[in-house]
C-alpha cells in the first residue's frame, strides 16, 4: 500500500515539530508537505529550523529537504495536520476542508462547533458520525476533526472507564508543563522558583471540552454529558508532562478496587491495531508517589495516560492523579491517532 | 522592660534557622539558648553551622557565640520554641512543659491532642482557653501550644473570614515548596523537571488540623468544625512558598464581592499590636495570574497570606488561590506570633 | 539641597525597573521622568507595567503616577539613566548628550568610543578626565558616561587590586544569570535542565572592556592595559548573579595571602561617601564552596563583588571565583554609582 | 557463544542502576549478580529498589528477580563492575581481584596506582600492558582496571586527537550535572537558582587523571604526559551531562580547520566492533550555541563526546566546549567499554 501523503500546518512550532518527529517512519503516513508562516515559506525546512528545532532527535532526513510552503490549499497531500496558532487557524483550516483535505487539527478553533468531532479514539469514536453532518452543513469535500486541549485529553481518558459508575461531579487541579505554552512560550524568569496559578482560557477549555467528549451522539449533534466540572489550572516548572489532581463523584460508589480495575482494563480499540495506539491506554502505578512527569511522561512513547494514588476523597468519594505527555498524546500524537482511526473507518480514501 | 529569654529547640534545622533570623532584634524576646542534637552540643553555634546556615542573612551576632546545648530542661530561658523532628519532639517538649517552660512548637506531635491549643492568633485566639485545662490535666508548671502545619495555616487564614458565610465544603490542592521538607530534604534529582504528587502524612494533616482550628471552644475541649475537607498535596520545584488552589461551598452564597471584602478586611488582632503581626493579614491580588510564590511570598515579611483569582466554582460555588511563606508564617513566624499573643494575654509572666 | 532630577530611558525593561527600584528614596536623585517606546508613551507608568513589573518590591509611589514619555530630549531632568536596547541606544543617547543632559548609560553602544569614559568608580575614576575631551570633540553641552557589561564589571573589580602585582594574563569562564538577557529573554524550555555555552557578543565585550577599564588615561585617551584576556561565557539556570571562574598570572607572584589581603582591603572611595557605595567593595568568603549566586548576590544590597576559593593555579599561578549581582552592581547600580561620582566631582551641576 | 556472567558491585546507586540499564540485552555480557550493602542483601533487587530506581526505563526483567548479595567474593560471575563508594571500594575491589575476578571499576580508589590501568579504550588501550605487571606485583588471579572520573573522560577524549599537535597547556572549567554526585546527592535547596563553584576533590582528579591517561606506557609504568593542567569545577542545575569550557595550547599551531578535522575523524577502535563503541566518538557541532546538555547528552546513546565552539583563544591559542553524559560514557558505559576491550584483547577468558 502506498503511504498516504500528509502535510503539517504550523510545521515550525513545538507541536509541529512533534508531528514531524512522530510521523517519521509511520507505517501509513508520509510527510510530503510542511507549511508555515509567510516569512519561512520558500526555504528548506532544515534551513528554517536552524536553532529552532527543539527536540533531541534529529529532523528526519525526508523532511529536512522539504521546501516550506504557505498555509493555503494547493499542498500535495491528503491529510493536513494542523497546529496553527488559534489567531489564524480558523479560516485556514476551513479553506483546507473546503478544498477537500482531511484536516486533523490540534488547534482550539473548531473544537466546540456542533458539527465538528472533538475526538479521542478510545473515548468517543462514535462522534465521527458528525462527519456526514459537517459535510452536508458546510458543503465541504473535505472535513475537520479536532483533538482536545492537552490537559483535557488525559483527564477524559482517565474518566471514560468511570462513566459506567455514574460520573456526576468532578474537580481537577492541573500542574501543566512549559511546552504546553509553545515556544518561546514562558520566559524563564517567570517560572524559575515559581508557580503561575493561571493559564489563559485553560479552565474554560477543560470545563467545556470534557462535556462534549463524554457526551452522547444524537443524530446530528452531541448531547453534552451531565457532569459538573470545575478546573484550576497552573503552570509549573516542568518541561513536558501535565500532572492533574482529580476528585470525582461516582453515583454507583463502586469501591477503589473496581475503579482501579476499570482503568487498567480500559482498551476499547485493542482490536483495531492503530499504529499509534498505546498497548496500555491507562497505566495505573501502585507506588505512593507516582505518577511523576519526569519518570512517567514517556511511557508507551508518550501515548499513555498514567494514573496513581487512587484513593477515597472525603468530598466527592474518589480521588486520583493522572499524568500524560502534553505534546505527544496531548497534541500531535492525538491528532495522528485521530487520523489513523479515520483511515481504519474508511473515512480517508 | 527586660526582654523575655527564649531558647530554640532544633536550632540547626531549616525552621530553627528561621526562628533565629526572625528573633534577631525582636522587641520582646531575646535568644539566650540554642539546643540541638547531642553531636552538636558543646560547640559554638557559629561553628556548628558552618556550611549549614542556609539563609541569606547572616547569623545574628548574639547567637553566633552561643554554645549549643542538648534538648533537655535546664536551659536558661522562659519560652522554648521547638522545631524538633517529629521522631523526637514528643517527649522532649513534654519534659520542657513539665519543667515549667512555655513550649511554642512547630512540630506536629501535640497538635491534635485535646488539651493542646492548635493556634493561629487571628483565627482562634480563644483556644488559649485550653491552657488551664492542659495544666490541670497534666499537672504541668509550663505548657505546650502548637501552630499548624505549613500548608494548613495559609488555607485556614483564608477560610476564617468566610466562616460567617457558612463554610461547609472544601477541596484544596497544594503545590508545596521544597523548604517544607527541611534540609537536606528533597534530592535535586527527584524534583528537577518534575512534580511529586505526594507528601507523606500531609493530606491527613490538612484534613484534620483545619477542623480543629476552625472549631469552637467548649469548656475543656474544641468541637471540630463541621466542614467536609479534601486535600491533594504536591511537591513542586519552588524553594519557599506554598501555593494552594481552593474550592469552597458557602451556604449563604454571599457573592464574589463580599468574599473579597471579607478577606481584605480580615484583621482581628489589629488593636493588639503584636510585633510579628502583618499589617495586612490577607492580601488580595487583583492581577489575573497572582499570587505567585516568587513574587508574593515575602509580602509583610513573609507573614501575609496572599489570595488571588477569587471566582466562581461550578462545583462548590467559589474558588481562589492562596499562597504564603511556609517557613515564616507557615512555621517559625507562626510559633513566634503565638508566643506574642500569649505574652499579651498574660499567659507568660 | 534639592534633589537632582533624573529620568530613566528604557524604563520598562529589566534594568529600567532596577533603576527605579534603586533610586527610590535616593538621597541625591529623584526620578521625575520615565521614558520608553512609543507604544507605552502617554500612559501612566503603573498602567504600562501591569504584569510587566518583575521585582518583588512594589513600584515606588512617586513613580507609579508618572506619565511615560518617549525617549527624546525634552524630559524634565538633569541626568538620563539609560538602559535602552543596543539597537536604538546610540542615536538617542547622543541626542540627549547634545541637548545638555548627563547620560549615564548601561547600554553597550558608546562604551568603547575613545572619548567616552567606561567607568567603575573604584577602578578608574580618573577616566572622567575624558569628559572635557568628549565635550570638545563633540561640541556637546551634556555628556555620556558608560558602565561596563554585567560580567566584566565584577571581574574587573576583583582584578583591580591585583594590578599592583603585575597582572599580565587572564582566563575567565562565566556562568551568567538569566536576568542578564532581559525580559522575556531566555525561554524556559531552553534553559530548564540545561546550560547554554554561548552568549552573543559577550566574550568580545569581556575581552575588550577589561582592557579599557584597566588602562591608563593619557591626556585625551585611554591606553589599554597590556593584559592577555580570554573569556568563555555561558548561560546557566540562575535568576540573578553571575559566577565567574578566573585564572590570573601575576608577575610579582605575591602569594595567596597577599592576594587575599589586597582584595579585602580594596576600598579606594571610602572617603567619598557615595550613597550607593558598598561598605565592602570585595567580600572574600573563606568557606570552600562560596561564593554562590543564591547566597551571596544580595550582599551589600547587590553592590559587592564576592570572591572565594583563592588558590594556586597550575597554569597561571592564581585562581579564584568572583560573583556579583548582574542587574544591580552589574547594571543599574553601576550607572547610579557613576552618576554619584560625577556629582561628587562637580561634573553635574 | 555463551554470554559472560557479570556482577554489579554497588548495584543500588545511580551508577549501579546505569550498569544494569546498559547491560540489558548486551550481546556479550549477562548480569547474574547484583551486590550492595548488608542492609539490602538477601532481598530481591526489585524489592530493594522500590522508590529508589531513578531511571525512566524499567528494571530489566532478568535483574528484577535477582537476590541482592553482599559485596564479597563468592559471586557467580567472571567480571565485577564496581561503582562502590570510595569509602569502601578499595579493599572490596582488591578482594575480588585476588579471588580471580576481573574488576572493572568506576570508583576512584585505584585509578592512580602505578600498576592499575586507568583506561579509555580510544585513548590509551596500550595501557592494558600494565595488567601483567599488576598480576605479578600483587600475585592476583584476577585484576583491576579503572575508568576515569566523569568530567575527566570527556575532556581527555576531546584532547587525544590534539596530542599530535603538541598539547602542552590546558585550562578547563566544568559545569557538572547533579547525577555526578550520586543519590540523594545534592539537596534541591542547595542548587535551585544557584551554582556551587566547588566539588570536593574534583579539580585534583582532573589535574592528575588527565596526565596518566595521556601518558606513555614504559615497560611497567605510565610516564605522565608533560602537560600543564588547571581545572575549575562547578556544580550546576542540570540532571545529566557535564559541560566543559576548554582552552589549550598546541605547539604546532595547526589552525582551526585541522583541529576540527582531527576531532571529527577520531575513531581509533572503529575496526574492533565493540558493542558499546559509539559510531562517532567525537561529534563536532557547528551551531554557535552547542553542545548543550539537554540537547546533546544522549547522542550515540550517551557514549559520544560532543564538541562545539572550536575557536581561537587569545591566551592559549584554541578554545572549545566539550559535553558528555556523565553516568553513561562518564561512568557505567566507560567501565563496560573497558571490559569489552579486554574481552576483545583476550584478557578475559
């Protein structure tokens, strides 16, 4: 089988670099286009990235020589992975969808639109049912699917296996990594020996995206889950890996052992064999002081959500910690897995 | 007036050093004794502390030359400030109280005993009413009073002005500084680029001490407050200053403006003129991204609790962030303020 | 005596903030003007600095209400302290000098010009003899004096007392703080768990400025010192305080005790009583592991150079470590001290 | 071929863990024994290491179940890799050598003994000629070989290809990682926002080991190289990877291009096919701000020395930066490579 040609919109940013890294040697996809802002366009990717490539693996050989294009339809690819800045992502992604591309976006712009799937394959694969609605509504040849924000995704993966127990209330406090703010992102003087207890727009994203992700597909729309969600979001001095302290109310009150078991066994896509699927979706650590970003963010190549400290919460019943890599499963890896699911489901031909 | 002689038990540790720093030039107290473990005893304090003094101000001249004693009664002082390790603090503090000393302790050992005041002057000064009970129960000439744990104290200061609104539920997630673990404390390899989502015993302390502090004095004991408390405690890469994300249920639902006002105006000891009292007990920051440990921990010489981000919580009604210095108001400064209150109330003669 | 009115050019940057902080309650100077880029001009300083003021002390009351002006002559002040970006400092500082202002600049632009004093009061006060030359050359009413770069200044202060021993060779390796790069400066992702062994232009500055500073005034110019200087400059994960490892050849080979004594006794301006003069210009630490930025940068309010580990160097004869605060003595404090010296010498009337 | 059985002395420490990690799936060696202090002996390795395993890869399956032994002969292995504390390594390693084991040690104790090879395979393989001398001198069945200290090794690898140009003088300033101090090692409070310009004994090690490594074998001893070496050693806030600023005098004055070429082409063991040999011994980076520990320490699986900034030094002629992983090529990987060389040379049968 020939590999499907893919392009990266926003290829020079932190998440763009992750796309390129994760797609190196991908069995189904091949990066044929890299697109970025006007001032990078026309130069070779390797040249543009001198001093800007921030990952410790080298730029893949096949991508080094690609000439950077502008972010406009005309690219030679079938799928466009987007990690564009929210300031510009909206109309660009729409233009690509209109022109027939499959846009798998990490940007926030279209996430909450009623006919756009906000997708985590293990959580709400059935929301792909919005695609025909979207195509009809918009008259597009192509389509847009989105993945959630980097702190929401690990939270929701940990919550999904608890839905059967009647999840009704939820409080989460995040301690988020610096790479979540992109590059140059957070100035070192702002975070050395410090915590910043605020990330613009983040609490709202967690509080709204969670409900859509856990909601039910009803013909042409998603009925949001009936869960009360409150989020406190903080930036801490960690390079990669968001850590989240979660308290939940489970109406069925299943007990700690059942909660643990449900998380450990959670692997609804096992049979699909998607290339980027982690073999363990949720890893439950038993050590009292785990998960930790430095130790656990790279488990399953950064595609796992790592849970620990499952215990009783005096307020809501259960509490635990969940951690995951924010630019892999929380961004680029999420969008790639979404595209893999669509391939498998025959939505990309 | 002659200054009251005070001794420091555990004078070589992190909190012991803070005691010495904060008591330099104290208008009421004079450090006349420093006591520590056997292996330090008999040497001059300046000598013992070579390479171990961790504060950026110098050892006060008057303390440098003191000979370190063992931690046993016989010290020439009226008040013994204790920051002994919990492993040994219990019997030592009791021996001092029995021998007639006023023990103002930062150690956890006696905090939850029914006849020992767990005291924050601005919060529960009336709990000093336990002192006669304690003396009678124990047959002591002296007495023990305690201050709460470093994360509890700032939380409870922020909560106290909300009690009038019917505080009934509370969830707090802490991001605690390294100095809270003492010295050598947390190995650098464990925390560089990391978060440790666990501090042994800490969540239990927050969950129990809070209820005693906010409880009512009933003749010979404290009736714990009827509040549901849940705590998540984390260690982060910050030297000093605990940051805490708090959600609260206030039955009277007073609105954000009233909550803010109650905190800003909270200053019940204003008239007493205690030397270590902050002029503002709670400082409410209006900037969206404050408080921050690096920027705000030293406000009011480390004696303030700094609150920010007062806003609505979808789950409990109100949420905010509180931050404070953990070894000043959260430890040594707390014990000193407690002793000052006792002086003012005539309990130390 | 009325205070002399001073203005700050580049008042919103890191060094500009330090100027304002250090000049609060200055006995001779009063900040009457703050100037910055066009987009800040016209607004109140307190308003412009919302979220940008990075020091832990508050903006002084008198400065909060000042309206920010553009960086052009017309300001109501006698002295203009400049911490403008090198990209724009050149012509602006010249315009001020031409218009009659005394410009005390921390910017690099004019440092190496033959008729501009590059000044450290304790090191080369006699270089003020260039001022009449400058005025004559340029036809200016005012004048420009400069202070050296933040790593050079502490190095040269430590070297000056060694000049009598025949300093002929010198190798310095710096480990420089983040605040030296300004704000936003170094992205946190670039420095967390990292060292960057390069700072653009820094090695050249150390290698050239040192020779001018230690050179002799010869009528109308400075004859550079005959010293071979080599510098390695690195950025490390420290907020404030540059640490420098220095090896020197002293032709007279005075022995370690003499070297130490020369540094300790170095205080040539003692009699002048300049307000910002440290009481100890060089502090020599005896502990084997000092100086350290966290522990020693704030000694003498950040105006001291702190030396330690004076020992034999197998290659050049002597080696030691010198450390100092880079935005106080290394920048704003340096420029203020320069202006104080000029006041004392009657150059500012 | 059956794999050679190897044991780890000091298997619970930081370097011990690296040995175990690096030896997982080693083509020639198989870990059959793990030995540590008395208090660990008798328990399963996986059990002993709960909460103490600090690497992000898991403990290899084959090692998890090994029972920890005491550090005394009787172990079922041919080679003993030692990373024992210097306080105890001396007599233990000797006992093993006497009992017939091949001891490949990372400890400092025997490095400078005249009949003990201090070995870097690419640098001084011929020093293995000391082995017969050692066996004869000591009457041992077995033998001890050592690898240099973690900062010396990368320095000397970078210097070796320059020896042909007449290396006569050398000044190195190191910025060393925290893992070099073992675990728990450096307390976080000592290094957060700090540099410690002192590491006990380190400068002496660099200054002496370098000369032995670059010395010539003369029958029964090594004649130290005639090079003047001066070292400044610093601890910085980096987890892994020592960065070193080096100035050298090369009597032949070959020019920058020749120096670069000599380093790039340096690969004297290429033909031997040792399993842990890096394919590039020295990697020369061309970017102006490299090498950096975060970006470059893992190149060649941590076995490369990475050089950058080769440029002229006003003092000595040439300067550059060298960086390498301190617990891989600088410790465990070094000892393993040494054993591989001995295997290849027929010294381990």
